[in-house]
C-alpha cells in the first residue's frame, strides 16, 4: 500500500476553504514581497482529510494492538485522560500567567507531587524534568551537588550495572562523572561481591533499575543499598520499570535516595516517536533540598470553607531549573487522572496483572525461545532471537517478520548482555486472548526461521516501506528524497 504526496493529489482549481468576503479595505503589499508563482498543492477538504487519515492508518499504535516494547511500558492510554487534559481550564492555561489565576492547575500539580511521593516512599518530588533521561540527569546532578555541599568533591565515580539502561552512563558523563560497570551474577542480579569491591570513598553512588533490564527483581536489594551507603554513596533508582512495583513495594523503603518517574510509561500517558514525556524526580529527606526548582507548595493554608493558596517555591539547596517553566503540564494532567481513577487498590492491580501477563508469556515461550536465567520475571523478560539450527537468523529478522503479522515487535538487541535480545513487555492492558495470539505469532516465526529463513531475512513484506539499510539510513542523510 502506497500513498501519493499532496502534490501528486493536487488538481488546479480545487479549494479546501471558503474565505468570507473582505469587510475592510485591502492593504497594499510591497511589490518586493509579492510572488508571481506560489507552487502549493490545490486540494479539497475531503482530499486533505482522506490523505492524512490514510497515512495515519499506515502507522501502528497502541490503540490498534499490542505494543510489547520491553523497557518502555507502552500501555493503552485511557481516553478519560485525554478528556481531562482537554478541559478548558487545563488546555488553555499559560505558564506565564499569575499563580492566583491558575490555582486549579497548581492544586493538581501539588496533589501529583504528594501522590508520587507516597507511591515511591520518598520525601518530596519535583515535576520539572521533561523526560526519563532528563530525570536521570537531574538525579545525578543532585547526587553530585549533595557530595559537593559536604566538601566531598572527590566522589566522581558512579557505579552502573551492566544490565542498565543505556541512558544511565550517558547521564553520568553529562554530569562530568565517571561510569564504572558492575557485572551481574548467574541469577541476573547485580554481583554483590563485585559491588562491595568497587565501593570506596570515590564512589558517588549506584544507578540501579529495579526490576532490572532483564525483568528481574534484585534479590539482594537491601544488601546492595547497605553496601553503597556504607561507603558514603547514594542509591539512584531508574524508575523506568516502576510498572512492576506499584502498590507492592516502595523504592524509598528499599533504600533508594533519589529516582525518576516515567509518567509517560507507568502512568499511562501517550508517548513514542520522540515524545511527549515527563520525568519527575523524587528524593529522600537527605536530598529533598537539592530538587530542581520550582516545586509547588502551599503558600497560605486554607480554612474549613476555603481552599489553600498554592504557589511556587525553590528548595533550599536546589540545583536550579532543569527546563523552562514548570514541567510538561498536559502529561501531568493525564498522569494525575490515571492515578485518581485507579486509586491505591487499582495501582496494585496494574502491577500484579502486568507481572502475571509477563510470566504467562514467558511460560508459553520458554520451550521455543531461550530465556535465561530460569526464574520468574517481573513485568518483562528477555528471550534470544536466534537458534543453533537456524544459522543466520537474528533478533532483527524476527522483529521484522512480526510486522507482517500485524503486531509491533518487542525491543531488540537490548540489553547488550543477552545475544540477539528480544525484550518483551506485554503490560497489564492486554487480554489473555491477545497474549495467546501473540504467542502463536512468535512460535510461527520461530518455525519459519528454520524452514524458510529468507522469509525472515526479507521481511517485512506487506509494509509501505520495506526493510531499509539501517546503517546507511542512520549515517547518510537522504538528500534526493529516494532511499
């Protein structure tokens, strides 16, 4: 299926708008600004609507089917979130208007800060960071500022497990610190003995994703936290996998000092394709004063019949602003709606169902795909997209073939510690019927890898654009308009 461009659809004389007659005298334009020819497409309203609708239907989206993108938690976004974000008082607010005229918005932000603090077991939250990686950088800068405030500027090393998200070492480098890799043990946990050997007075902290990128809960998390704290370091929590923990365990209770929340993942706000995102940061008592400014606070307490007056304040030792204005407000509204709609029991059900779905998929696929280590997963798991009796097939071939079956592929080639990784996260929003259909497709693809490997090598077959030379596409800008 292909779609012509708007220029190819254009026909002379077509018009998509009917402008009213002028009721004022026309202004004279300077001759130098007047063009003799303006080669824009000429289309009717129906032409334009149908063109863009057809283009939209070529795209895959979470509203069309399962999106098992491991590490990204691409769950269905309830439409009530969208309705709330479009309420006039939220949709038309401006960040430069006086706080007194935006009290409803500030009240929502304050409540969201409080909810996220309660969910995480941390003391305080800033909503400012614009995305998960931005929240990571914020947390690392807070850790650096904490050590510097104590005259401990020699702490320049940040420990990072080899199963970490790729953005972790990037955030450390951007903060002017050194990333030090910590290996995993045979059960997929951080290697506790190696960690203890690395802990010394130069360690600023440890960046840890829990559950980790293999989809496994860190079995020694309390000992890990103790090891880092005993050498004077701080424990940073990458909140990308929080969808497995809601209402079950709080990161702050496990010893985490700071963490970011991916509102666009765990709290069901639309994302993908570069945005929009939101990465609030929570901090323990010892780090709360270092949160980015501003945070929403109660400026004047209310009474029995009057609400409090909300305003902004800067934490005492704040690292400063991390972005213009006060966070990605539309995403904050959606996340607050999601939390309010579900409540505490509903949030716990989210995590329990997500973990159940992932373990169901894992059990159904473990005889077809290699999955290691052999232990129960949390919200996601990592399989290998390769087989000894299907030489030449890799995870990318499997992913491209899944597109032909009408499902979005999982994350591939990550984490790097698994060869030809297929990182699968079904989320809680998928039914058993959907999961069973996905299992059937993955098993058919595995059989095809052995019986007809070229079918996978040449996939996808039924998309508007066939498989690209991805190295060339990434390295060489396309200047001719042709690939």
